[in-house]
C-alpha cells in the first residue's frame, strides 16, 4: 500500500469512485415520483446525498472534504426522461462545485442491476485504465441521504487498508424473532419460531466498499440474473459472502437511516432540521438607519409652492432648493439608505440638484423619490419594516393633515411611515420660522 496523501488520507496511487444508486421508483414512499427526486429539506433526496459529501450549501470548497479525494462519481438514475434530466443536473452542479467528474447513467429493474449499470458505466467513462486492485468503489443508496461523510471515509479507509469488501453496520437494539413461514391455520396470525441472539446481529447500511476487481468478479460470479432473482440481492456484500470473501464491518451511523416510508422521510427531515438548527438560532437582527434634512423658506419676494411630507400646502410659502424641498420625504430616503448601508440621497439622486444624477428623476417629488429609494433597497435584498420621521418647524401646522401625509408617504415607501411634528419653542432657525428640519429613522430587514 502506498503512503497516504496528507489532505485526503487516500494512498497517492489509489483511485476512489462512488456509485450512487438512485434509480428506484420509491413505491413504498408513495409520492408518485422516483424516490431520489422527492424533496428533502428543499432539494431532491439525491442532492442531499451529495451535500453530505461536500457541504454545498456552505458555498464553495471546504478544504479536506471527502469529495476532494474522489476521482469519479457515477449516478445511476431513473430511466424516465424528466427525472433523469432533473437528477443529472444535480450531478452537474455537484461536479462544478466539488471539482469531481460526475457521470450519469440509467438504472435497471432491480437494485442489483442498477449497481451493475453503475459499475459498467464507471469502467467505460473513467476507470478503463485504472488498476482494479487499487481502485475502491463505494456503492451508496440514494435512499440513505443523510449518511455522514465520516462513514464514507471509514469505508474507504478499510478497503484501502486491505479489505476487499466492507460494510458499515450498527448493533441491533430490537429483540429479533424469527416467525414460522406459514401463519397459524386457525387464527391466520404469525407465530414465533425462535428468538435470534441479538449480540451477533448487525443492521447493515451503505456505503459499501469494494475493490473494483472484486466487483467485477462478483458480477461475473452471479451472471445475468433475471430481475426477479436479482430482487433478492439487497446488497453486493451478499455476493462476496457467497464467493467466500471476507466482508469487513466498520461502524455505521444512526444518521444513515434508510428512507423507505413517509415516516422515514419525516425522520430524515427532523435530522436535517437539527443539523441546521445552530444556524437558525442565530438571531437575524433588523438594521436601523437615520436621516436628516434641512431647508430654508424661500424669501417673500420669491413666491414658491410648499410641498412637504408628500402633500401640497396651498397658500404657504415654499422652501429653497433645486428640488421640491420636501425635507420630510428626503429625511425618510436618507434613513433608508443609511439603514441599508447604501450611502445617502446624494449618492443615488444627485447631491445638490436632486433628480439630476438620474435624468428620469429630474423634478421628481419627495414622495416619488421615497418610492424609488424603497425600490433600490428591494433590489439590494432589503425590505422596510417601518419609518418614523419628525418634523420641526413653526409652520405649516401638521396636526390636521398628519393622517393624510402618513398615507401618502406609507404608500410611497410600501411600509408604515409615522410622522410626528413639533415646534422648537421659538428657538433657533426653526423657531424663528426661517426654515424647517426633519429627522427620520428607518428599520429594515434582509429579504
Ligand atoms: N434502486 C435502484 N434501482 C432499482 C431499485 C432500487 O437504483 N431498480 C436504488 C434506490 O434508488 C435506492 C436503493 O436502490 O436508493 C435502495 O432501494 P429502495 O430503498 O428499495 O428504493 P426504491 O426501490 O426506490 O423503493 P421501493 O422499493 O419502495 O419502490
Ligand atoms: Mg426497492
């Protein structure tokens, strides 16, 4: 045996292949689609198998993942076109993320014939000139979607240490009884024949590992079995046993449960949820922003319309500035940009001449800019929780039109906008009626 590679633990001259058999129809699960296509935690069961090997959801390559040591993966898929295409695409995604060649082929009418198809495909697509004696092939049931990476690693290691056939297994905890083949003649009930001593029993899982050489011999040994007979071959270790080859046992995992029925699927879902639980309990905090705007009233000799908080205020002198001077709406925009970390009004709409940085916004009202700010945030993946804005000024008198103003700005922002107003007790520029001030806060969240 050659020395192991530091990163993967695999002997440097050895080859590692994984065959995932996923061609079954999932009759007992009863979803009306092949089992490997059934949703488990938002992706097909087959994708969850590959996910365990690589941590695809963590985004990117994780050093030392088992997938780095694989030389080829063969997916044995259901023959119908739609399922095949869907699952082959899952394989391509894994291949791109993990940098492992992934091949897809169609399965047969029994698990055993699907495994045989996988081995043949491995030989034709990748392993033609690999040494069968130093190539390890792991056969994994897609149905055991939650099998942890460590079990694969254990099986690879045992084959590479010299075992020709390896199965992962767990001790049996139930009391096992054998029943008579025929039910009782009178009641029709099954009858116990004997209790099987539990200490020597093991519940066998997948992945099962073999040298490629042994797999080739095994399929020669059984020849071309009709599906009905192959049905009885629930794993390839059975063939090795029949050939008199020692089959090594390594520890399996409770997580490697086989999804056969709806109850098993629910158990796998619960397991998946518990794996992701630490991420989910991390609190998702909202983001808070602040905005501030000041405008002076235009001099009496330059009459202007007053627009404030999205409303027209007839008979009131307007504010200075190139825009409509709607300090209340502008403060709301700034609070939104601040909360999202997207700069401020000037960055998006033009610093001094609001509307001119984006010609289509030239002359836009405060309410239109607020609607545009909300759209920009949504484009960056933020929703708006609420905005609170306070107006400080001697006039106009806000109380009678507060509701109306809140409705206009809330409609523009697509979220509740609360407006409060105060005078400043005659102090400062607001108190003297020279100008107005608005301060806003916004709470936003990640969509
Ligand atoms: N399998 C396969 N080809 C078949 C039959 C089974 O590749 N013709 C695969 C399944 O996809 C599964 C594994 O062998 O990953 C174990 O089979 P099982 O759990 O029985 O799955 P199904 O045959 O799909 O389920 P059912 O027997 O309920 O129809
Ligand atoms: Mg089956």
